[in-house]
């Protein structure tokens, strides 16, 4: 492990000409910084697609995992960057990397377009269901159930060829909103009754 290299900085700040110069002059293409992140991971994380393209063309490994257990594809998914995800998969990045797969991350972040994209590319939906509980223990059973329902509806629509947007992006917030409206309605009627009979 080492501090960030010149290649890391070129990818972070988006200097594809520097990236090209370095790799053409035989610099190490996948060095790890103190957090085990490679230049390719930083390019994906910072949405530097030109830098990412150059690194992939020169043989950068897309499946290296950083200290958080994330690959470059995980960062593309987190950013909702379908273009970068597609480029990584074109160079055979693992779509099932880590126990928390890219698809599971997309579902956790409610990134519907990214989830659809990954399912179309062959992501294993059974694997993602199996890992729901350990991924989000702090969110409680209801939130886990919401995520499972979101995934099930998405897979069902994908199989039937329906691509309309979900009308319930955050079931938890919608439920809370309904409860709040019900509470306001109750308080309003209570006030009217007090005025009338009090």
C-alpha cells in the first residue's frame, strides 16, 4: 500500500491526456492507495469516463476490491452512472462481485434504471434476495420488506416487458405521509367537535 500515485490524481481530477501519457510509458496501471483503491476505482467514483476508458483499454483489472469491499462497478452503480457501468461490463467486470452485489446496491439506493440495466445484463436476482437481511439490519424488517417488494415488482415488470416508472419510490415515506394526513384529519375533526359541543 502507498499514497495516491500520479495516475490516481490524474483520474480523480479528470486529466485523460496525463493518464494516456503515464500508461503509454509503462507506469503501473493498478496500484493501490492506502484504501486499496486503484486508479480505475477512482475514475469510476469520480465519473471520469475518459480516464476510465483509457485504463480499461490498457488492461486495468475491473474486479479489484478496495478496503470497503467495492469494485469500480459498485461506484458506478452508486452514482447511477449507467454509461460507466456498461463500459466496465464490456471489459468483463464481474456483475456478481462481493456478497453485496452491484444489483443489491442498486436496490438499496432505489436506483431503478440501474437495477433494470443490471437485470438485463444478467445479474442474479436470487443472490440479491438472499443477502437482503445482513445488508440492512439497522433499517428494520419493514424496510427490508419494502426493498424485497421493490425488487420483486421490478423483476416482474422486466419479465413482462413493462418499463413504466414505479409510482411508489419510497414506500416508508409514503406510509408516514398517510399517517400524518390521517392524524391531521383526526385533529381537525376533534377540534370541530369541541367547538360544537364544548
